[in-house]
């Protein structure tokens, strides 16, 4: 039983490496690569300001908490008690986790937080964005950037009809065939076939699979699942210092045609002063001015895109980078700020709990 005036327990339900409060860990550079844990760290702080101690479910069991936030829709949803409120953070891409957007499952949630514009109603389904520490764009001379264009992405597949993983592969193949001298590829898994990549990842996630990878290496079978891209330069962490070496980045989301799905890919470019070639959210211009990026939808081929990038004048390049710098300083960019993410979720969760009849809460 909680004492009067004590912090109340709240749970953030997550999985895998994020348990044991690692989802809030900003001190480990691997866990917090490119500041990806900062929004959750700040959410925890905002919840504490409102009298709730937020921890992962292995530390604060769900049945002991009045507020439960699910980081993505779980496969097996626990039974809700009368004094509990369940909230969903529908954050992962629809191409990766389609159950996040199965609205039949929303009946079990009190509120849903998501970036998906076409289902947000401002009441029960609340808008949040992928969020960041908004930093000013660094100034670099264009001539100081060593190469024309890069692509930074992990090698993945998806059965979603609008997936863009295959479009990234098309871009890689085109540049490797026609202009490898102007292109570099970064990310995890490009040096392995699809099957080999997932054997490699399984042994990282599930220790029993490590013997399988050791067996492959012992018999030199790892060479059979390798793949050679002449432009591949390895994995990349952190991303932003390397992106500063390029004028442009092929910045394709995981999926197209989904309103509001705007991830870190375009903001990594902004923070590096690298101009993104963007493909993804159909309403990107509603959130980010079109002067900040090159819209891939305007080009009929990669050849046409390449000629546009290669022949761009310094003055036009500066117009893009100036627009990016202006956007990052603007009030419109604040919608992507980590503090706005944290404040929005904490306010809705705790206000809902405070207003719940029959439950005694500490005042803010």
C-alpha cells in the first residue's frame, strides 16, 4: 500500500534490451546512440514532477501501477484492473509493427499517442511526433564536404505494400552501377545476405544461437552468406559526424503513404547540415517546409535526381541549408522537441488519473 504523499508507481511496458530501466539510459553511448533515449528520459522526469515514478515493468509490475504506458502494442495485453489506466504509445512503423494501428485493439486503451495524422482526433488519440534534442544546424562550407551523396540505413525487408526498403536497394544499385565515385553506403547488414544478417542478429539477441554463428565461422561458411557492395563503408554510430562529410543523403522512410510518419532520418540530416533527398510521409510539407529537403517524388528516375544533385549551384545549395537552419529555430520545429513529447504524454496520463473518480491522487 502506498503511503500518503509518496510517489505513485507507473510502468512503461517495453521489451528486450530496454528492460531494467535501460529505455531511460542516456549515459550509455551505445544505448543512447544519437540521443535516441532522451525523449523517454525526459518523459520519466515529467512524470516524476506529477508524482509518478515511472519504471519498466520488470521493476514496477503492471498489476501494482495505476498508470501503464505500453511502448507499442503488446501481443498479449494484461487484464486491466478497475483502478488502472492503460495508454498506448503507437510509435513503431506500420511496416514493422502493423498491430500498432489495429484500431480494434484500441478499445482496451484509455488513450493512444501516435504520429499517424489520419487517425488523430485530439481527444482519445493524441498526436505526438518522433522527437529530438533540437540543435542548431552547424555551418559548413559546401566545398568542405568530401562527397556528393550517401545512404544511411540498415538492411531490412518488410511485406508491407508501401515499404521503401526495396526502393533504398534500387538507389544503391543505381549509384553502384553508374556513379560509385559519388556515393557511400552505411548501415548494418549490407555485407550479409538477408538470411545471414538475421542469423547474426539472432546470436546477439538470444545467447543460445551464438553456437550457430560460431559454427558458421568455424567452417568458414560465413563467406557463403556474405555480400559485397563496392560502396559499403560499414555500420555507423554516431551518424551525424559522418553525415557532415556529405552534401546530400538519400533519406527514405521505412514506408511511404502514411501521413505523419516522419522519423529521425530527416532530422539527422538537418543536424548535420546535410540536405536530405526525402521520400516517405505524403504530407511532409505540412510539418516541415518543402524548402528544407529535396522531394524524391519530383524525379522520374535516379538518373534525373543525380544530375540535379551534381549540377546544383552553390547558391541553391545554400538556400536549402539556410531554410533548414531557419526551420530548426522556428516554432514549427518545436512539435518535434523531446520536451514536447514528454510533456504531452505526461500531462494526458496524469490528468486522466487525477480526474478519475474514486481514486485519491497527490496534487501536482
